[in-house]
């Protein structure tokens, strides 16, 4: 059970209580939720998108799909999915596909879908494909205090 060093340092510096949930290696957040026996609606999925000025981390429940056209309207920029190389450069201590939603730890702006705004507990990838981080809803909102809140997803 390990989480990415930058993520761990950031959470610790914020004084946020958390625990980790180990599970067998998975390839998607939906598989991670199933393997860890947590509701997919409480597992935050991170998607790195790029625009002409940089990057944004779009965070939605693992049960949702991002509506890219809606997200483009929210940020008022043309967006595209970041390549694996771009994601690796931004989140160097994380495995591809296991990006945590705490963009502040990596100096990446975050847009948080409103559907996660009032969750009582939130789980998210810790930087590898075997560990989820679990925090209370209030602690998650504290970690996401700099995030922009908007509605840009739907249940898939």
C-alpha cells in the first residue's frame, strides 16, 4: 500500500486524515471500485485535458462520463485529452491511469464535477493501480478548495 510521494506530502502538509485501501491491480477506476468494494459514485476519477494555455484536471465520479463539450463551455477553451506522455510529465510519480484528483499537489488546476460536491466519503487513486486513498467528504472538499465547481458529466 503506497501512494505517490508528492500526493502524500501534500495531504500530510494539509493536516488531512486519510487511510488507504489496497486492492488487486486494476486497469480502470470502475474496476478499482469493484476490487476495493467501494461505491463507484464515491470514487473520484481524474481525467487530464489540455488547452492552448496548459492543462486542467477534470474530476468526476467513476460512474460518470465527462461531457467534453460542456467542459469546454465551462472553461471557455477548446479542450483535448492529454497524451500519456503529457500525463507522465505532469504526474511523474504516478502510474498512467492512476492520477489522483488532488491537482494542487502537482500545480494543475482542477475542475470538480458538482456530483462529488456533497459525498460523505470519497476514494481516489493514490498514484498506482493497487491503492485507493479514502478521505471524509469534508476533508476531500478541503483538499479541493481551489477547484472550480461545475456540472460537466453524466452517469455512464
